C-alpha cells in the first residue's frame, strides 16, 4: 500500500493523508482546511491533489477545522463514502463546519460588494451551510478504545488523544496478501496534565506511525499553576485597578478550560465578585455541547460533578450570543472579565473588545494560546506598542500578559511520553506531520537518538510505500 501526504506536511494546518491499498481502496485520514497561510490559503484549499470521488472512507481524528474543514468540499467534489469518527467529534464538527460556512459566506458577501462595483468576477465560498448538512449525514459515530471493522481488510480503533473533547488517535489494522500491518496516526496529541480531559492513552504497537510535531522542540513553561496565575490577574486588573480583563480564546477547548478554572475558584470561594462574560455564539454552543459528554472528562472533573452538576458554570457568569448584548458590554464601565473568540484575536467579537479597551491602562489583555505572529494576538504577544485594528491605530496602554501552559497541544515531553508505549525497533517507518519544518528537523534528530530508525518529514503531495 501507499500513503500520500496532502496537507499538514511541513506546516501545521490542512491535515489530510491518503492511504491507497494495493486493491485500490482509498482511506483518507482527516480532511482539514489550510488556515492562516496568507494569499496562498485559498489556492491550497481549492485543490485536494486527489480525486474525492475515488475515496472510499474518511476517518477523522478530531473536529478542529484544520482536520475536518474541507469535508463539505470533499462531498461537493463527489465523495459518497462513510466518514468514521467518535460521537463527540461528529457533534462538534457539525457546530464548527456550520460556523466555518457562515464565516465564508459572510466574507464572500463582503468581498463581492466591492467586486460588483469594480466589475470584477465574484468569489464563491468553498461551501455553504447546505453542503455541511450533506457531509454530516455521512458520519458514522464510532466507539472509543474498541476495534471496529470497516471492510474485510481494514479494522480501526480510536484511542484517546487528550487534545479536545472527542479527539482521538487513529489506529488501523490493514491486511493485504495475508500480511497485517498496524498504522497509527496521532491526530493532535494533548497534554498529560490537561485540566478537563483524560491523558492520551496507550496504543497498540505500530509498524508505521504518522505523528504530529507542533511542539517537537519545545517544553511548555509550567513554573506557576495557571489557576493561581489567572486569579492573580483577575485580582490585579478587576479589584486593584478596577479594569477589564479581556481574554481572546478559542471557542472549543480553551474557553471551557478557562470556565472550569473560574468554576474551581468559585467552588473554593476564592473567585473575585465581578461580572464574567463569555461573548461568542460559538463558544456558548461549544460549552453546551461539551457538557453533553461528561464521560469524556478526566477523574478530577468527575469528582467535581459529584457536587456540582455544571463544571463550566458558576454564579456571576453570563453567556452572550446576542449581538446587541455584546455591543452593550462596550458601554458599561464596571470591572469584569470578558472571554471571547477568536483565539488569535484575528476575527470575531474579541477584536471589538480589544479595540475598545486597549488604550486604557486599567485593563489587561491575557493571551492564553498559540498566536500566529502576524495575528493581532501575536503582535500583542510580541510587545508592540501600537497596533492597527479595523484600520485604526491604537496605543497599547493596557497590560498584556501571556499564560503559556494552557496549550491544547502537548510539548516535547508529552509527545515523547505518547511514543513511550512503542518499541522503536518494531516501528519500520515514522512520518512527522503537522509541524513547522525547522521544528520537525529538530524533533527528527531527537527521535533518531531514541532509537527510531526511519523518520521522514514528507512534503505536500509526497507518496511513500508502506
Ligand atoms: Zn487540533
């Protein structure tokens, strides 16, 4: 059989890996969208590099858009097979894909207004909400940690990845001409000390491993527990300076982690008595959805659930979907905490909150996740003294603070712990995906030192016999 890497090859988005069996059966692992690659992005998302009509099965690791974001386009271009994933991934993918379709339709509408005036050809979104529905009906909700058979030659098992709710590593057992091979795709590997999710689980010995490498050369800074750090920032901003604490946050995962931290402080009676807002329709919906899968929470959340039926809700919390309620937040001057998306502050309501509050030194902007360097979050993180938001230049008088340890991706230690259940002598091929090339090269050296013999860093559309 053969594997071809159609995305997340020497970059961190667009996860798409196609396995072709000798009998012609094609299995696509993830169907992710490329994101944040500048003017190249649209072009990269317009061409798969293979014929979707020839794909028999799709298997999803988790619901992040860079892993599922092109499923509707796959269906538009002729895919009619089954999509296998966990129940939580199906639920979350439905939410995120609909959101992605709305963003694309809005952006196309905005661009086309100008193009119409200029008499230029109009742009079309990659897909619409109708196309999302056509992809969702193909989804098969499969168990976690249990093998299932998708045809007579192929068995699949999803194992916990600890990255976001429902996230998995994909283990395949493929038999060709009497020989069975085990192939494992890591998906995105989470942290072993995640606040909400179980740690990544042990997986069967593999012959071939496809492994993410986002933080293959980095150790997260964990010198101060983030709960204490977070509390310090609320006290310093809201109680001492009477200001607003503004937090750009990814709707899925990070927002629930922040809410869980605030809920913990509330249960401990240490939560400062100010107003707390989650201002984003998607964040509100993702939080509601997360609560529907309590069986996926780790043991410490299970303990909390025995005495608190809502680990993401507490007195003083306001969840805002309505746009007018969001605008009203700008008018009130009381100290408060506002959690809003997007995580890199490049889009969404968070941009308005930052624009409205960045010039006031009473306020704090707290960055809690990865930010692409050119994004607004990235520019703030880099310590810029002036930033342009909606074409207006703002002085950065607010305090900018960074909490590093909250990443949903494991660091170098987590990645090597994930691999520690494997005998390197038995892994014939290891492919590094989902990472920046320089990071991957460093990670490759470290893995060779650990005894893995064949560590490849595939390029986009590159094929290998496995
Ligand atoms: Zn992810």
